């Protein structure tokens, strides 16, 4: 009996396991799942450094190869800036990735598909160059739109530089054979950038396998009323586009009773930590990131999971950190515009509260209203659990695997281009 057909897939991602935040979590889980299904998966990545922006292991400049969950991982050292929000250090950081990857340009052989995770244009530039040599199909998985992400983070402040960067972005992105992105709003915006010949697929992120296992261990919290002192939780990356420091400063001006636990790392983490320590406001607590089991326990213990997003982010960013929260049944407190992916997700499916930045002063009164209306709060909890079924891992991997086969066949002239 012959072995089932398998794909040869090369994945380029600047962040990968053991990093477990953002792109690292999704890229690592996707590769492990596809390898488990028998596909031959290779990853070009860096040494772990995120979100602390510090190398976590002894990183040699020589390429290190290892196997993780049947995935071949080739690690390339890059420059890690101590101040990632500044333009020049950030440019050096991102340029160091494709330069370091050049050492693997002629490594291996032609792949059935090459997938690169964006918003890091350095990886996209490398795969574009590699495509000239190997002619393998290129799929760009766009988790965030690079120029918008840089502008939202304050890295790009000049309109002229943003315009130039947009031109470079469009050039490299349109060298691909297909795109995917994680929200309908992002897909719609990308339609204005891509060429007509490139299909673009809606492929939302999902609850990773390891998080799913941890969530199965906690009890159902639907019907549990908010605590007498409302318990808020933020856990994740602390960067400029979250605006976490500004949110804390505004929230501290209210007289409401709450307990806000902040767990995070990132370029702006020290600023938030220093403010919490100096403010003297005992309603705020700051500490480092949690392990996955501790993360799930903290979500389960919280009444609300806080997801702040600065208004400048607009339609370019969908924070996947809300997926584990709604899977546990903890409603979302989104501080954001109502028109972006985050606001649309929360409002359309009744997952919690969306409060614009101009209305932060009313957050505590709105939370108190839910605390006193247990039926309304329970409805949010039920909505969260129901919506979480749309982010199931097996469904997401099935779709990706199917699209990878389609891309492989299309590149060999076997099927027509299909957009979804």
C-alpha cells in the first residue's frame, strides 16, 4: 500500500517556538499540525527573543538546525535592538533577518509551497529572491500590514517615508502567488494593494493545540457572576499600538472599584511597569508574562479580558489574544474604534464591551452596570463560548491544508485560481 501524498512546505517566520506570543504561536502550531499529518515541513527562523526583545539562549552566528515536533528548524541569528520602537534600530533589526537568511538561499531544494509570515518585510524580500532561483510558489500569510503596523507603532512618522515604504511593500507583496489574512476587514483593505492575478484567502487564526489542552482542564464559568471588585486582566505583548500606558493613566482617573492585573513583556513594558510602581494606585498590578497553564487560569479567574488598541491601528490589526479569552468564556473589554476588526468582532457577536478612547472615563460605570445585571453578563459569557467554536484548530488546519494543495496544483496548471 503506497504512502499518502505529502507536501514539501518551507515556512519563513521571524518568531517561532519556544517563543509563544503572536506569530510564533500560530506559525509553530501550524507547522506542527501539518508535520503530524505527514507533510515535510521546514522552517527558517531566528533564535527566541520575543516579546522581551532579548536573546533567550546562547545564539551562535552559525546556522543551528534542530527538530521540533517533526519539523526541521533552521535558526539564523539577527540583530535584536534594545529600543525596538526607534526607527534606525528597528530597520537594522528587520534588515538583519533577510541578510542572515541569505546563507540558506541555496540550501535544500524546490518546495511545493513557500509560506512567509508578514508583517516583517525582510522575510518577504528573502522569499521573493529565493523564488527567482527555485521557482517555487510563494504564499504570503499577512497577519498585519507592515506599513500600517510601523505607523501605528510610531516607527514611521514621516508621511513621505510612509508613502515610499508603501510602494516598496506593494512591490514585494505582489511578487507572491497567493495571499491570506486573518480578518475580513484586512482582506478588504489588502484588495486595494494586490494585483488582480493574486488570490487572497480569509484564514483566521485559531486556538492553538497547547492552549486548547489547558482550557479543557478548567471548569465552565458561564453563569458565574462578576466579583464584588471587578477583576480585569491584560496579558500579552506591551507595545505602542496597544496604548496600554495611556489606558492605565486614563482609567486611574476614575473612582470605580476594580483590580487590574497586567502581565506582559515588550518594547513599552518598562514604561507601564514604572508607571504602576510610581502611581501608588493599588488597583493596578504589573508582572511578567505567564506560562500557558497560568495564563488560562488567570483568564478563568478574571471577569473581563482587556484588549486596548490605539485608534491609529485602524483596520490593519486583529488581536488574536482574544481567542483564548472567549474560549474560556471571559468577556472582552475592548478599548478601540468600533469600525476596526477588533471592534467589529466584539460588537457583531456580543463578546463584551467596546469603549472608544474618548470614553474611557465611563469604563468603570459600564462594568458596574454589568456586575449588577447578571443575566446580561451571562449572555456575554455564552456568546463568547459560542463564537469560540469558529476558531477551532482542526477546521483551520483543514482549510490551510486544502489551500496548500490547491496552490500546489495551481502552480502546475491543474486548477483555476479561486478567491474566497
